[in-house]
C-alpha cells in the first residue's frame, strides 16, 4: 500500500500544480478566436477548392488548434476560425503558404550572384510519407527536418543522388536543391559515401539550412500537410467573439453543478460511508482528468466540457461495480469483502476499459478534426478512471472504511433484494425478445427513410449573414431565437458587427432574421450574405467512418479472444441496434444531427459496449462455476446479478443528463437527449438483444462455446467467485 500511497500523492500533487500554473485554452464557443478568410484564384474549380480546404484542415490540426471551424463560403472563399492561438499571425503565415515542395538536380552556379542553376523536377512532396523537426546535440546546435519517403519516392531519391554522386566533391553538380514555393531552402551536397549511379540508399533524408526551432517545425508541418492544389490569398483577418452567450454558459455550468451534486447525494444515500469515499475519489478523478487536458493543451469547448462532466458520472460505474461485488461477499469480514470486491470487479473493469481504449486509439490515429479530439478526451477519461478506481479508491477503502455498520457494504439494497426473488430463466425464449427488438429497429429505420433526417450545418452547410448593429451579441442572440431560430450561431465579428450562421434559408426567413437584428439594435445594415459549405467535409466524414468501423472490428476481435466469438458478435449486434434507434428517434422528432450529436453518438457506442462487457464477464464467471447450467439461465442470472450495478450507475448518470437537458441550451439539450436515449437503449439492448443473440448462437454452435469455456479456466477466491 505504501507504493500506491506515494503514487497517488505524486499524481494529485502534479494535477494541483498544473491546475494552478496552466491557463485553459478555451474554444470558439466560450472565448472566440481569430477568423481568417482565404480566397482561391479565379481559375480554381469546385474540386480544387474542396481539396484546398482539406489540406488547410490538416495544417490547422497540426498547428495544435483543437476544434477549429473550416468551411467554404461562396464559390472560392474558405473561412477558418482558430481558437486559443497565442500568435495568430504565425498561423496565418503557415496556412496561407502554397507549400509546393520539389527536389531538383543542380546544373551549376551563377558567377555573379551565386544563384543555383536547377535541372528538371526529380521528386515532389507527394512522395513524402512523414516529416519531423529534430535536433541532435552530437552534431552541433541547430535544427533540421527529417523526411521519410514512400517506396517509389525512395527510388527516385536514389536516382537523383546517384546522378549527383558522379560529380567530384566540391562541384556544385554534386548538390541537390530542395525547393519550397520556388525558393531554394536547402542545397546539401551528396556525401562522399554515395557512389555514382547508386546514390544514397534508403528512405530517410535530412533537410538542413540553419533553421531555428520554429522554422523547422513550420517546414515539417507544411510538408506533412501537403501542398495546396491552388494558390490562396488572405483577404481578411478579424477577431470573433464566442458563439455561445454568457447566459448559455452560466446555465450549462449550473446544470453541471446540480447534476454532480445529485449524483454525490445518491452515492451517499445508497452506499453510506463507502459512498463518501466514492465522492471524494470522483472529485480527484475530475482534478486528474482536467489537469491532463491542460497538460496536453487541449482546447475546451462547451460540448467537450459537458462530455467531461458526463465522464465523471460514468466513472461512477467502475466504483459501483466494486461496491456491488463487495456486497456479494458481505458474509466475509469487511476488509476481505472489500478486497474480494476489487478482485471480482477487476476483470470487467479491465475488459470494458480496454475495448474503449481500442476505439479511442483508432479514432485518434485514423480520424481527424473533432472526431480525433474525441478520441484524445476519451483516452484521458478512461485512463484517469482506471487510476482513480483501481489505485486511489482502493487505497482509500483500505484505510478509511473500517466499521461494517456504517460502511454501506454489508447490506443488500432494494434492487438486489428484488433480484434475489427473480428466476434466471426469463430469457428461455430468446426469439420473443429478438422479435420485439427487430420491431423497434424497423420503426427506427422507417424514421431514417420516411422522416427525412435533419442534418446540422456541419454536415450540410448553410448561410452566413453579417450585419452592422450597435446591439450586444447577447441581445441579437435572444432576438434571433425568439424569431424562430434557436440554434443559429450568433457571434461578434469585429466592431459593431454580428455574424449569424444558420441552416439554409429562403428569403422570407432571411428577412425575419434581419428584422430581429434591427429590433435588438435599432438598425441592421447588411454586410454579407453568403452560402457556406459543411465544416465537417467529405474527407473528414470518410476518415471518421473508417476509424469507427475499424474500432468496432477491433473490439469484436478482442471480445472474441477474451470471451468467445458468440459474445463478441452479440455485443456488436446490440451496439448497431443502439445506434440505429438513436438515429431513428432523432429523425422522427426532427432534431438536428450536428457535430454535438456526433460526439453523443460516439459516447453511446462506448456505453453500449461497456454494458454488454460487464454482463458477459459475469456470464463467463457463472459458466466457469456451473458449466452444465443451460446457457439461457446463465445469461439470465448474469443480467440479474449485474442489475444493481446497472440501476445505480444509470441513476447517477441520469442526474447529470437530466440537469443538462432541463437547464442546458439548445445544442446541449440535444446532446443530453441523445445520451439519455443511448443510456436507456444500451441497457435494454444488453438484455433484449445481446443476451438473446448469444443464446441463439449457443444453440446453433454449442461445441465452439464449450471449447471456449474449457480453454479459459479462471482462478477462484474465498467464497468460490471466479475472478
């Protein structure tokens, strides 16, 4: 325990230090930022402008600016909004460069000005796989850029350097010119070891040129992001205000405080002193998670903070799982019961968190934009939750919980008493459950087909209206909402100017918005009226879908190895059902499916898998103890035994989501609605879909199931529980 104590003190001290010394980076919705308007040349077509937008998106992502907004405006303009930048001018210089990288042979040097004569292009930046800014103390001061080539480019590099190596050392023709935007940035000489017509063998080179650290990093960024298909010109730069008003931010903060307070009160009522320990541990979890976000420089947006608050509620799950396992061991002395609770819950905690980390890692590596940011936040939340539950909470329970009378762990709760009276055979007819589940899915699919799903402007694009008015943005925001546009994004855009971004509008709706602005400020001089494209472009959506598909596949493989393939298939089927149900309900209700909804949907996927893993972990345990029991009864018993954990976790999260739903603004209300639906759907689908699917597969493939069970013996502890 001494090692755990020292670890906890060190982590908490580091978190407090970061909290006191590091200022948070706030997003566009909370603080605003810098808006840059770029214009492509007149000859650029739609396809070239779209490709330019995606290259700019990669550049902005590599600048370390989380949650930027990029969208087409009109035919040949691109609007970029960058939150939390220390030096906007530096970013503008980087994102506006064409970055056409080429490698040339050198034909000679001009005698008058020393200018290099260049041969034809031998290699372009399209052959670069990766570029990094590096420094090496062994080779002296200064920075350089390391480049990794792809296969074909590596051979082209060997050919280029092989030709240069035919000239003697010191001859200008032995050099290779590296040109960026028609400017020679480096012209290194091929080293003496390179042989004529063989060249420098390998797929790695260095660009040297007396770079400073910032210059080397900018060059590596440009090479990685790629060249702009067409030149662009910066035509406008301005500071923009937050997209959310002060009232919305205050309401959301109030909802978070109320939701967490109710969750804490619930834990105290249900688990007494152990609940007090859990509340303290959750506060530490919040501290550690927030400090980790500060440490990596994450940009904090309101949906991100809402997800962060929700993650605190979901961190209750692992703690509740431990407490319920300890209650099952209440016949043992309290210290042993607590220790058995941690050991009994360890398998489910690890399995559920590993499946989540697999998804988060793939989202981070393969996706981009807000989906990639979601992967980072999710990873931090999972790691912090595991540390809090398995290290800090265990330490606190060991030292603080001593009295059985007030521990809250030596008695059955109401749900457990109800469970003890139920028969585990209620899943004996799985076809009935699956028939009901299929009916619900068909209704949801009908909504997607007939109700015309309403996509947000992040996916479809919309309209930007800009007016000169002396009115405060908060007044304009309220007036526009009252006019029938509650989800319009209103922000200050320069002095006495407001920008309104909304879904596609007809002229009558535009007139209503202008009248609302005039009513709020006495005048509304129109400055701009342009169509904008989606901020979540086609490439980003494709990457997100690929990452999500691979994440689900990785989870299926992990569950097949950890449990058996039937349970993995059942989990994925239940997950797909949950996603379809949420999409269908939002379609029937006419609620917008925007970027906030996307974050909620990704969170629901994590919930669904987590709930199924907890139940199937108990299935594995029961089957190890009673291998001859009918599988339908085994699944039913697992559902009943984990029901107290499901109910208590669900109520804790319900408090947080309910507060966000009632007190949050429009987008956060949609966020909370999606998660509430996901919470209910995930819980029901584990029973009505995942369990019956596993039972049906067991009937069809009984030999595989029994072989899987025998291949994975589990160690036993005190009372015979398999852990």
